[in-house]
C-alpha cells in the first residue's frame, strides 16, 4: 500500500567554484593567462623535439565522459554537474541551456562528486580520464588538495591535453600525487587514467573543472544548447541531458550520516547486516531531481514478499534540485522479521529518462551463537554470525548465497562444495 511520507529532509549544497558573496572564480584570469602562455611555450618545445605534430587534422574531437568510478566501487552514480559555462557577457549568468546553473564568468564545466565527496576523494573512488586521444602538453602536481575557501593563492593540480586538431582540454582541481606518471609529450588515449578528483586550487569541494579551447584558442562549450553562444554543435559523443535525473546511491545504515565541516569526511554509518530489533535507516541520494518526479520505495523480504517495513511513494516538494537532494526513512527491524537477504528497491519515475530501477541488498542475520557446524545442503540465502568458529562440509546449491561470519575462523571440510551459480562469502567480523 502506498503512503505519503512526511518529514523527509532534503538539502542543496552551495556551488563549488563561486563565492556567492564576492563572485570569485575557480581560476583567476591572471592564472588562466599564465597557463595559456606555459601551454604555448611547451607546445613549441614539443614540436621542436618531434613529440607533437606541427600539422593538425581538420576535425575536432568528440568527447567521452571524463570521469568514472574506480575498480571495486559500484554505486549507481557519483556525480552531478554543478556549473556550466557562463554565456552571458554582463554581470548576470546564463548556462548553455538558457538556465542559471553557472556563475558569472565561468569558463568550464564543474562536475561535483556526490554524495560524501570527501569520503570518495579519500578512497580514490572517482577517477578523471582522458575525454579523447591526446598528448599531454602541461602537467601540474604537488599542490594542496583539500581547499575549502577562496583567496589562498595556491595553484591547482591539473593536466592539459592537446588533441589531433589542436583542441586543448583542461582537467583541474586534481588530488595531490594522484596524477598519471606520464608527463609532457606523452600520448594518452580516450578513457586513460589521468588522476583522482580533488579540491586543489580555488575550490571548496572535490570536483572536476573541465575546460575546452579550439585550435584557435577560442573557448568552447562542449554542451549544445539554445543559449550556447560559442559553438553550434555538441562536442560529446553522448551529451548528458540538462535534467540528468538519477539516483547516485542507495544506502542502508544504522543511523543518519554526519555532515562535518569541510574537508572532514562524513561518518556514513553504512551497514548491510542487521539483527532483529536493530535500527535501520534507508536513504536515497539523488542528482538533478525534479519535483514532478516520484519514487516508489519498497523493502522485499527474502521470500520476495513486500514488507510493511518500507512500502511507500515519495515525491519531493519544492523546486528543482541540481546537486544533492536526499530522502531517508528510519525504521526498526521487527523482532519476527524473516532472516536472510532482503532487497531495498527504488523505482524512480523521471521526466527525463522514464522509469529507472535501483536495488540494494541487505541482510537480516541468523541469531548469534558461539559455533556452527554445517552439513547437508544450503538452499536458502542465509547470513551466519558466530563469536568463535564455523565448520562446514555442506554444499551450496545453485542460486543460493551464503555468508559465514565467525569472529575467529572458518574451516571447510572435505565434502564442502559451492556449485556453479552459488555464492559463498567468508568474513571475520563475527557478531559485532
């Protein structure tokens, strides 16, 4: 049964590269001109050494998305575009889509990491990659990468690539010491690792600043829109929609996360294993959420039945949120809850993409005991914690997921087998 939900908290973070009081920019004009002079100097040296062709192709590049999650991370999303290029020539602002998601004089695209940007930065979770084949013509590293205020006078860590037609792309605010080992004059291919997202230079949070100049040194906005005054066509292989609605993270936790002062990491309290009677918090972390979109949120028991624990339709009130709106619900695992693998599902009905479906697994564990010994066959998904040991000569049937979690040790005796299509996890947290 669908219910209305009240008391859902949403918030929007301030822009990353604009001080809303005095309008300071990601990169001061003086710094930008110094970079351009250094690029031209390096170009001349690279052409002379034969590392950079003097002849250029006629066609400009088409860009792939310049970021990705690192191996081992699988959130459904990780970013939001917080600022586009400003196309208004006076003190007001206008992005390429005739909106106001920019700030005065901004010359690039800012891609923010959300949610928990400082946690993701510390874990090297989001990588910056080459948007197209190119040659490194300038590289800057060794600078402070956790900046939270303006006017520090510190330069950013960045890489600058020249492409076959002479187009140059800028990748700024990288994490200190994370940049590729390649250097000026080295070739990179589209999708190749360049560095980790950071907050170096004039920045108040981890993000990528992506800036583009054509072969004549003219600023390019890679996004095609009705108010793009710089170029007519999109420079993306697949341009992301302006209202890029999606869910970046589904999370189960023991309580709501913290939001400490910049640049401290949040305590997320993220957790996927629970016992009967435990508190559990469900949360959704959106990007580009429209108030006309809605989400069906459901918890499924291990047998596939819909649980009364979480079964509702959520629609946020208020205006468009481009950065980090979220919704969360606090519940208690019932004392008679079915034990096994549960599913937290969000079916997001968006205006931009239609229906998007997301799922997150979590467990209601078996009761904690000191030791367990298994034989026979596991046929139902189960999570077994113990304070000491687990021994097993059982088999795990096709399609079954079993977790052994003793505090001290697991012994698999002859006769144990996990058949193709099954899954066995062994942990050592125990009943904690």
